[in-house]
């Protein structure tokens, strides 16, 4: 493997969007949507008085 000098390292262009970035964004979106579902479900159950008895 060839060692790069400083000028060669500065000229490396990498992709702006990687698989890791997309995965992290997708997980964040899923957490946001799941939280909305849980809150919406809780509000619906509270307003209809459809609660679980323990």
C-alpha cells in the first residue's frame, strides 16, 4: 500500500452521503414517527376511556 503525501491527502474527494449517514437518518426518523404513534395512541385511549386495568 502506497503512503500518500499531504497534497495527495488534501485532494481526496469522498461522497457526501454514505450508507452510515443514511442509516442514522432513517433510525432517527423512525424514532420520531414511533414517538408520535405512541403519543397519539395514548391520547386516543385517554379520550375514549379505553384503559387497561391492572
